[in-house]
């Protein structure tokens, strides 16, 4: 094999000092092994696991941002980011890198996403943006009363989540295969090399994974998970413990060879259905037929024009069943009808006056979200078109409810609007808990860009770990995505909730993978997104606002404290705002809750010299590239 193109390693320009230090052992060792092996040809991945695995950060760790010239990948775990970087360095495209990253995340960040979950992906090929929908579907046997108890009351969240009941047909792998068929450059099977080799050799458990393991009361009740994540005395493995997952390696090899049918059919599909249906106390109905008939969808992205301070842009996101792009668009556009853009940051923080306007716009947007949003195959868009929710005249009339005078009071809880005069045929869905998830952004050297948000829903999903039973340890976790449906199928007045459970339906999501373009030239400016349940909408909107209005770079915008409202109290990230700001909001009749708001934002922006990426200081992500 000719020796032409050595893998690019993290460079000084792409690697911040802290990471450079953490990577030092790995860089030297990788360089030496390349000198000796030197078998890389362009377009071929010869994955090399970093011999000294980078130590992931925990808690709140300042991140400097990463400048690159030709390509960049941002993900929630350093091993996953590095796998994506190796794919890009070997000549892979953005979707190639995203697939390698996702498969490594399934191993090293199993609490958040994986082959047992679903994902939304936006792809830009230099001209056209496409939205790939790999959302889970409800089994054919699911009924609107799936999450009601015997007396017709909604189940408690944990009772709904843990077991087989909450598991939908996982769509991430089939969706990635569909996107790869259109935009991949490297062979599908090669993209599984990094995850297979790390699963075989072992990876060091990250501090965040260890902390979430220690905190979860349900995972150890599953015998497969108990044998994999805990020692023989039942103690969770600590950070730094080398964990091997030979069962996952074998399943990934099957998917690498056979495509999505390696997951959704045959012995793995049967093992999934068995796991769900045979749960001892909380079984579900997901069947081998539900799995074999799962289909990912390609959708038109939901795009809207937006006059940012710097320049007019076009923002594209996921259409329904995600509520993300519509809610973000509503908030940003309603703010335009207020004095928000005249209110700069003060000492680097949003002011009480600005937070008042933002959270009021949020209340109005979340009222519409609860009223209208659901799977478009089952739920009619208001006035026949989801764009009615973003119509400037409609949003101006909605924003008229915001009292922007200096002493203006909060509306506290907004009612849904009626875009296009739509009658309110659905009952609003009450707010429900959501957690988990991971975001990946990639830009490649060919002009493609990807934003993918991927999830098994709650941290550790349904706590059901699938293992085929051939004697290999480990496996993969199944999602609990069906709990993103409304637990109550109807409102108090008997009207149906748009996002109720129905067979074959996709649950409403908040995931907001986002691409931003220069409106005049069509050039890609930003790829970004976050985990965080319904708060994803606020985390992403904050980052966009910081970059587009306050002139911050991706890292600075991600670093801003989090805030928002789900159409109730005003939520502020704990310990980030001054008592004076909190009091000023209370004076305007906001009920303020200061709470942890652990976003996991990742964003990459175009700069005059290439790209600049940011990763959330609240989690373990990094950006790498060249
Ligand atoms: N399941 C959620 C959704 O699809 C995401 C959960 C999370 O990010 O925490 O919107």
C-alpha cells in the first residue's frame, strides 16, 4: 500500500494549551506509529486509538475555543471528537466523520446517545440543506393510554421510563445510513473502525459518565447493565476505569457489514424485541416487525430569514416532529418586535430588562409549542402550514403582549395564539421532563457541514441494555423516547393532545441542530446545537443570539449563562446572575428559579481564516481539526 497521506494530528492552532498537554502522550505515540506503519492512503481510515487517552474534564471547565483552517469536528467526548478528526484527516466527508463520532459516543457516552436511540441531522452540501429524520417511532401496539395507570392517571416519570414500555424503534443508525448513501465519501464499514477498536481495547470511563452512573438508581436493576457498568459488589465503576464492550464491538461489526439491518433485523432485532417485551414488571410492545419496518425520512429543513445585527442570515433547523426550530424562530422574531436588540450585555451578562423580553417571548413560543407541535404525519399544521407559526404579522401580534416598558410586568403564563385564525382543535400539552442527549457539529474540507443532535432521551434511556446472549459482556442501551409523547392523550375538556401516543407516530422533540447561512451569499456561517430536553431551545437560541447580536465568538456565546422559560417560572442558571438582576425580574412579577442548567452546546463558526469551534464548559466536549 503506498504511503502518501499521514493522518493530521491535533495542531497547535487547533488545540488549546490544556488539551495539548492532555494529548501530548497520544500525539507522540501516534506520530511514531505512523512512521513505522505508514500505510494510509487518501480516503482510507487507519484508525489509531490514542494510547494515552485524554482525560475528560468534569464540572465547569473553561474552554478557550479552537481555531482550525480546513475542517473541524465538535463532539461531547474527546475520544469521539478525535475519531471524527481522524476520519476528516483521512479524506472523509462531514457525514463520514459524524458517523464515526456517533459510534464512539455510543461506547464512551452511553448515557446520552447510541445505536439504541434516535437523531436529527441537518446536512449542507455547499448548495442544498437537507433534514434527515431518524426519530424513533411508536410500536404498532402502542395506544394513546400507554402512559396512564389503571385509574387513568398519568404514570410517574420513572415508572413510565424504566422498562420496555417507553422504548420506540431506534432510528439513528438507519438515518445515518441514509445520509451516508447520499453524502458519504468513505466506505460505511470503515467508519465503525474507531468504535470497534475502542470497544475491544477498552476506554477510560470519563468523570461525567462515572458521576451519572453513581447518581442513577435504576440502571443496576437491569442484569445486563449491572454486569457491565458495576463491579461484582454492585459499585459503579469509577472514572478512569478501563471498560471493554465486546458485545457492542460485535454488534457494530454486524452493522458495519450489513448496514442498519445488522441492528434492526436478525439476531440483534430479535434481542431488542425480547428485551422490551420480556421486561418483568414494565414490558412494552416493540416487535421485530416494528424494527424491520422502521424508515428514516428526508425532510425539507425549516428555514427562516432573520435580521441579525451583523448581517441578514438564514437559519435552518429541524421541522416537526421537532419543535426546536419553530420555537427558536418564534423567540428570535418576537424579540425583533421589542427593544431587545438595543440592550447590550452588561459586564458580559444579559441584563434584567433583556431577560424580561427574552423570557416573555419564550412563554409565548412555548404556549404555541404545547398547542400545535407533533408528528406532521398525524398532526395538521395550523392554517395548513408550519410556516404560519413564523409569519411576521402573526409574531408581531403575539409580541404585542410583551410589556417592554422599563417597569412592564410579566405575563407569567401565556396562552397559545391562533396563527392564520386556526381554531384550537387540540388541547395543550402540559410541560414534561426531558434529559440526556448529545450534539455533534462537523465542517469538512469539501464545503459540507453537518449538525446532528442525537439521543436515547433520559440519561441511560430506558435502562434496558440489549445483549444477544452469545457470551460477550456489555451491549447497548435502548431509548425511552416514547416518554416525549404527552402522557395524557386528552385535555381536561376531552380534546385530544396533538402529541399524544399513536401507533407508528414520532414523538415531539426539542432537538435543535442548527445551520446558519449568510442570506446574501448562501455561505455557511454556523453549525451548532445542544442537549438539554426542552431547554435545548433556550441553549441554542442563547448561543445564536450571542453570536449574531452581541458579537461573541462561538466559545464566548456558549459560555454565557443559561436562562429561559418553559411558559412558567423564569429559569436562571444557578450562581451566574447577580442578586440585583434576580430582584429586578421579581419586581416585574417574574417567579425566578435559579437552577442548574447543564447545556452541552457545541458550535463551529466560519472565520476569515477558516473555522472557530466552541464546546460547553459544563460538559466534556472538545473541538479538533486542521
Ligand atoms: N428527548 C428529547 C428530545 O428529543 C431530548 C432530551 C434531552 O436532550 O435531554 O427533545
